[in-house]
C-alpha cells in the first residue's frame, strides 16, 4: 500500500484524504502509486473539463513553456490578449481580468461592484448572496458563502454580505436596502449539493436588479465552460449578467480564473487591481487551448447528450434502489440517497476503482470530464450500483 511507501507528515492536514497516492492520469482514468486504476468522476473538482493530461493542453503547455512563461502583468503579452478576446467573443461581456483561482476572481468581482457602487450608488457596497452558496475560501468569500460550518471560523468576518434563499425572490427583495450594490449567485449551487436556480428565479432576479439599478453577478466558476451543456450557464436562462466569474474548467486543471464584466460596469482605474501571476503566458496558453476545444462544432452538443444519458441512468438507478432525487444539468449531477451513507458509498467506490464525491452526507455528486464516454458512464453506474448494494 501507498501508506508504507509514503509519509504524509510534512503536509498540513486540511482535509481527510484516502491513503491512495495518485501518480498518473489520462482522460477519465487515474492511476495510483500501486498501479491501480480509477474511473474519475470527480476530475479535480469539475476542473479537468477535457480529462487528465489531454493532448491539446500538454501541447499548449510545452509549446508555451519553451516560448514565454511570464513577463509580468505590468506588460501585455500575446496570449493574454488572445484569451481575453476569446472570452469576449463568446460571451455577452466585454472586459476581462485574469486571476489564479476562483476565490480571487470573486474577490475581484466584489471589488469591482463596490467601486461601481462608490461611483454610482452613493457608496452602496452590500452584495446579497445565498444560503448554502460557495464562493471560495478567502476571508471575504467565506462571508459571501452561505456555509453554516464556517459561521464561527476565523472571526471576525468581512461584513457586507446579507443572505437570501435560492429560488425565493421574496427573500432577495427583503434583503435589499439603500446600501445594496448587487446580488451574487451560482446558477447551480454545486458544493451545496447541486441545487439548480429556476428559470423563474433567475429571470426575476434580472428584472429586480435592473429595476433597482444594481448589479447581477454570476459565479460561473463551476457552471461555466461547458459544464451545463452550454458554454456559460446564463445562456440557458436567456439573461445576461453584469459580471461573471470563471475558473475551474477555464484552466482545464491548471490555476486560471477570470473576472468578466460589461463595459459600463468596468470602473477599475490604474492601480485598483492586480496580482503577480495574473495573465501569465503559460496559463493563458492553456486557457486558449481549452476554449478552442470547447468551441469546436459539436463539442457542447455532445456534453448535453452525455449529460442527458447520465441523468437517465441515475434516475433509473434511483427507481431500482428506491433512492432520492436526481438534480443537475449538463455534466453536473447529484443523486440523493435516502440516508446519510454518502461517505461510505464514496469509500466503497474508491475500493472498487471509482472516484465520486459526496458534497453532503445524503448526496452523491458526479462531475466527470466533459469528454466522458457512454461506456464510462455505464461502467460508473455498474460500480456505483454494486457499491450501494454492499453498503445498503
Ligand atoms: C470552486 C468554486 C469556487 C472557488 O474556486 P477556487 O479556485 O477554489 O478558489 C468559487 N465558486 C464556486 C461556485 C466554485 O465551485
């Protein structure tokens, strides 16, 4: 076993990890130090949109590494211009700031909204966010998030994030006041257990924010870049946000994020925002490669089709075994168990060579590579079923 070969003592223990040590990955498959293979339906937390070590990324990385890695954000580089142009061309927004993580992009969104509020709304700075939301782990994003477990952690928190309830427009209205500058939410609350914002709620929010003259900010860090079967989640609601953040899939596995905004919202002035690694050529080259793959004819249609297939298989399993609700879109799905056995099912699946995730004890989450095949979905379902039957 890997435990005998490795000691983990030098690492801070920030989460409970299984003892398996991973050394290699290709597509939907991972290999550990003992040579055992795993079908991966976690994919670095919905990050590896093209699977493990996909050729376009390996080529982009090695080509760019040999050419230019980082010339500092104080200068333009060719790749940052190209990737920003791609995001603008394919979205409803016009200006891009690159960051290194989702939380950092969200911090940027909050800064931009607060600056916009200082200029246009008498210093309004509050941003209404939702219970159970997940926006990242910086101090401000812990406040913006709605995770009950974080309430007592690292006090005092950053103020200015009153809470409302997903799919309850009345609760958002009740949270608004003259200090409100915007509303921020995820189209699908992924970390909370895959809860989808309804069409009615999202449209209502867009109308409400427009009527009040405040900003609609979408955290598309998990839902963006094809995960919902369209390039961006907002497309499925027929609305346009004022600000959007991207990360996870944008880098296909490398640290890359973006803050994207409407021209009129983009009030940053020289010196307001920055970061040493932001827009570095190496990560930009990867983002370009990801974008080129996702926007190839038929790619997103295939994601939607495989997603519908996975949904059908999960619903069938739920019926067969008397489990709970199946929720999601595209290739982001959850299956409710009717008891709190998620962690045991995850462990049994791991033993059987399958990686899945349990975001809460009574829920399993599935976030495979967008390139996952039907055969791999079938294989996952077989393993999951046998694991469930053993755990029961
Ligand atoms: C993962 C995630 C984040 C945080 O991204 P990091 O890169 O971990 O900082 C924020 N919002 C959502 C919706 C996410 O899924």
